[in-house]
């Protein structure tokens, strides 16, 4: 449950790079969990392309940090893209 009281359910993940890239543009909410999810950074729509550019090559990589994207949905049909950083 988020700060606004919305309950998010995991829909699928980890996502492959192509699907994650599409979700960067279409998701209602995008959050990057930095520090293995200890710090949640909500990414506003105008900053998503830059955020994606900085992490896309590290999705599911062997190098550190790497990232794993997940898709969540809410009961009212909204979509959340959560990208967790692993160290």
C-alpha cells in the first residue's frame, strides 16, 4: 500500500527490457527502488526518459548495480512500473 492508500498487486516481473521500456512511457506511476529498495524514488513523467537512459543497459545485468523491473496494477486499473536496484 502506498502513501495515498492505493494497494498495488504484482502483475508480472521481472520484465524483459523491451516491455519495461514500453512501460516507462505508459505506466501511471514509475518508481525506482534505489539501494535494493531502501530508498523509493518516484520518477515524474518528464524525467522518465532520462532515468531510463541511465539504467537501461543494467537491466538484468551481471554488473553492479543491476536493475529488475516489475509491473504492478491497482484495483482501479492504474499501472505502476517498479524498478528495483540490486547491489
